[in-house]
């Protein structure tokens, strides 16, 4: 499958490239390209299935009778493999009121046990299932909300379409059609390729591992809170990458942490509840919480460091970016709440913080896309927006004298975009890379001409980007396994954070498996 995807990428790029595509001779990129059309992460092609959800009152909400399946080919469901984890794209029917639903598309999922019975439905415990060879219905309850998927047609043994409803207190709240795909590996793919080699796997007890930073002989792994697991920090001694040792842990109350940055012996963690956690790791075996900045209940989605500046991305209660002076790392000093202008639409907020490169600040601005600013005055220099954007992460480098930004989206249809950002006021898309539309990328790091991507259920992907107009997959490691203890059905399962520090190893965290250390391809 990788070769087929690569061939498709090359063919599409060659159709618009000024360079030509002689696969037998790899010519250095000279900076030439033709800008690619931008259609956004999602294009409305109509309903995803031929069924429909009946109007409220026609039958008990969420029951099999509440769905019109008369136009379905239910016999096709006989061939569906009814086990494992399925991720779905949900396409709403017009008129629904939820913010995401109004935008037309969102994700969902369910997990089936080996017997075919539901284990999770939309992240909730199952409450119903209807099973015969030509019927597929699963429901889960979260409080007063009941989420129901009903099958209409099986496209093949791993893919089905159907209808979805959300009922609250017995009343229809949302309806959609869906296309769901079981999270099995691509045809022809094994566990690992491209010279990568798994050296070790270390569980993380604090909660699902979502980010990692390596400094010296220690790996600092951040976890989010989930189902009674507190979240927080796990410190590993990775002096021997084939046998990491857990040497320290920290789980203060409310340690629902999302990502990490490190300066000397001070660690900064983005907290879902309390702003930025500041942690002293001068003794890795005894990490100590110094406090939170700026104080108060804040949901921070990302932190990043450049020089003596700490950038913290606030998601709520009011989106924005906070900038701190960390000349004294253990005592960040608040400088400014970053805004481009006073208009609500111009507030700078991001997915996992901001990336600085050669005096510019590159910001992932969620629904408003990708932005470039002057960090000295937080002045907007340019932006790249696209329909249904959820821009969350980026990496920037120089290729053939051009400033090239690699930008990741999140959500159904999200992918990697490669942008020429040399002139911030005129950013152009020069290529893109994506896998299954029901899965989105997670994080990335650029090392020379290699781009390392964590891609949730798709694991780790390694791209050769020496010619940014033709990103070429040269390796992968499939971290996701349906049978791993603690696997959920959510969009963030699988490979989440990574760090490639240049010591010959790739450090990846998987939400269920913990810290994975791989040797880099030589």
C-alpha cells in the first residue's frame, strides 16, 4: 500500500509540477512549483449512505425502527467483519444546530469485541445491540445521551455505511449518515519498514501518553487524565534505549496534561485545567511541581519555547496566546496576552503552541488555519486558511532558498500540507500527504530532509521531503493494535507525541502502549 500511495502522490504532483518526474533520476529541488488548488479538509459530496433517520415520534428514538433502511442492501452486511475498532466520518443532515454539525462533518467511532458485541460506542458503554446476519445496530449511553450507529451497506469486509443518531431524554438531538472503517493495517503493510527497528516498549501508568521530550539520558512523558488514571509526568532513564527504566513520576491533583516543553531543568506542561504547570526536574527521580502560570482556571492546549520566551496556547475560557519571559526558567514572568488586533477573529491561539524559525512565529490557529507573525510585536504577517480547517501543528525549514512550512490539520479529512511561506503575505500550497480520511495526523518533527509524523491509528510515518513538492514515504511503524489493553474508540488513539533529538533514536508515545523507542533508519 505505501508504494501505491506514493505513486499517487507523485502522479498528482507531476501533473502540476514544472520539474517533470523522471523517477529514475532524482534531481535536487530548484524551488520551482505550481501552486496547488486548495479544497479544504472536506468536500460536501452529499449523504454517505442511502438510509435516513425518521422524524421524531415515528418510533422510539435510537431503536432499529427509528431508521429507514428500505433503500439499503442489507444482505451486504453478511460479509462485514464484526470485530475490532471502527472510526467513522459523520455527515450531518441539514438543520442540526450543533456548532460542529453545522460545519457538516465530524468523527465518531465504536469498538466491537471478538464476539461482535459492542464494547464502546462513541466512547460510551454499550446499552444495546441488534445482531443477525443482515442487521447491524450498536448504541452507547453517556449520561442522558444515547449514540446509535445502524448499518446500511457494507462496502467490503472492513467498511460500512449507515445512519447515526443522538437521542437525549428520548428525543432526537442529531442525525447523520456515516462511513466507518475498521482500523486494520493497509494491505501489504507489516509492522515496521524503512530500516526502523523497535528497541523497547515501556508502559505508562499515569494515563494515556500524549507527548514526550528527551533531554540527555532522560525521557519525559506526559499523560492526560482518563478513567481514574490521574495524568501527569513519567520520567524514564533511557541511557540504554533498549531497556528504559522508570525513575520518577508526578501526578499532582488536576494533572490532566497535554504536551510538554523543556528548558534546562525546568519542564512546562500544558494543563487542561490550570494553565501551564511548571515542574523542577533537576532531580529526575523526584520531579517537583513549582506552580502554575498565570494562575486561575485555564485550559492550555499547547506550550512551546523559543529562546527566553514561553508561548502558551489557551483554548478556554477565552482563546488566546500567553507569552512569558523565562530568562529565569523556574519563575516564568508574564509578558502579554498575544493579539494581532482587537478583533475577535484575529486572536492568536493554536493547537500545540507556536513554532519559531528565523525570527518569525508560525501559529496553528485551529479553524482559521495557519498564520505567520512577527514575535517582537505579535504583528500578523500573513496567513493560509482553508475550508473546515483545524490547524494544530507545524514544522518549518529552508529548502532551495525557500521557507517551507509543514502544517498538520486534525479531524476528518485532515492531512499534511506543505506550504511555501517565504512571503508570508502570499503563502502557497505546493503539495500534501494524507492517509485514510477517518484518521488525522497528530504531531510532527523535521530533521534535515526527513519529516517524522505521528498519525494516531496509522502509527509513525517517515517522509523524505528533500523535494517538498513530492513528499515520499520511506518508512513506518504501525503502533496501533486493536487488542492492546485500554484501547478506546476515540480519534486520538494510537501514536500521539514524538521526539527525534538527533541521538540516533526516535521516541514515540502511544496512548495505550506507552513509550516506544526505535532506532533511526540509516
